[in-house]
């Protein structure tokens, strides 16, 4: 008797925004590293959950992205991180939000998924749960990089001047979308999704965005698809856009059409900006964004490919 194996697929993103030319190389490098880590988990026979956790961990560890160390700062100059991981085989889910002392919030989300009867922890309770399960608690300062201190200072000066101070150039809704995410399909035919973020530039302390909310910035179900989003969180949350997109696939859309439709809906309904990746259990993928650029990578048995697409 032969056992049919699914061909694994890993699709990741490293943000969709007005990425400047001088940030492209770092994004390509970070995406390539994350792709290697996630793909090696799948090649070793790991699950889709293992693969998305591994890929997102690498991007959290890379200062380039708005996830883990190097994230955008809150108005009061701290890093507050949100992450969600979901298993499409059984809908088991783990989420953390507003954590300040974890280097890898996606690993805390994995612990919640694996070890807790609950689904979602926030703040000090999330940190305590992670510490009880073996994760190190670090100083918040260890997550802060000088680039982000300078960016926050420039943004606050720009805001205080009523827009006349030009040290900060750019529109925040187009300049702070460097959230990372991954969707994977393993050889058993199961999909999973993970999303991790430091949120938006100069967010109010305690603000939680779309990334770690089920069905908003992340969702996975073998009966439809796995999805991860990046973008300005508030419109994505109001539209529950991740679930909206996978439901279209369940209703017969291709992942690519669902990706295009989701970004159109985000813009036409609420003027939102962002990017989306989708992966169906048959291995078909979708990707769309309405930002100037989006960083992405895909791995399958045929090889690895990465890109920074432009609009
Ligand atoms: N998409 C990231 C956030 O708005 O928090």
C-alpha cells in the first residue's frame, strides 16, 4: 500500500510598505534566512506549525523587521510585541499580545498552542506563562535599536510641529507595515499560519493590532486556507480580513483571486493599506498588496524564490 504525501510549501512575507531602496538588501537577506529555516523544518519532516514558527523566529531575530528586536516603538519609547500561531489541522491556536520581555513572541505563542487550555495571553500574564514554560525574560531595552529611537524622535517632532518639521518624512500609515508572517503546508496535508509584529510606529501603550487576533492578521484551517497579513492594523481588524479571505477560498475562489479581492476590499471599504499571503491545502498560493513594496519568499521541492514586488 502506498501512502500519498503532499508536496510541502512555505510562503513568507516581511512586510508591505513604502520600503526605501536602501532597505531592500536587508529585507532580501532576512527573507532568504527565514525561508531556509522554515524549509529545513519541513524537509526534516516537521509539521506546518514547526515551519511557520521557525521562519518567523528568524525574522523576529533580525533587526530589519518590525517584529522582535528592532520593532517600532510605542509613544513612550518601549517595544510591545504581538504574535499568533494557528494549526489548520485542528484549529489549535496560541496568541500573545503586549509582551515586552520576550525575544521571540512567536515561541511563546507556540507554547500557548501546545501547553495551555487557553488561546490568548496578554502582558505580564503572557510573560509569566512563557517563563513558567522555560522562556527567558529579557530587559525591554534589549529589544530596542538606535534606528527606531531616532525614528520615534523624528516622528514625535514632526507631529508636535503640526507637520512642519520635516525630519520625519513619510506617511505613518504607509511607513510602518513591517510585520512578518508565514504560511505552510506540510507533507501530511496540514496548513498553519503565524504572524508577529511590533505594531505601528508611535502606537499608544497597550494598543493591540490585527496581527495576533484570530481571523484578522492570521488564520489557518485545512477546510479553507492559511493566511497572514501585514499592514495598518485597525482597518484589517474591523474587516476581520484574514477570515474574510479564507472564507472566499472555501466558497470556490482561487487563493490569488481571494488575495486580490481582500486587498481591494480593504481599500474600497476603509481606505486601508497592506499585504496578504494565502496558501490552500492543495498547495496553491495567493499574494497581493496595495503598498509601494512587499517582501516575500516561497519554498517548495522545486527550490526557493524571493522577491520585493512593486506597485
Ligand atoms: N499590522 C500590524 C499592526 O497594525 O499592528
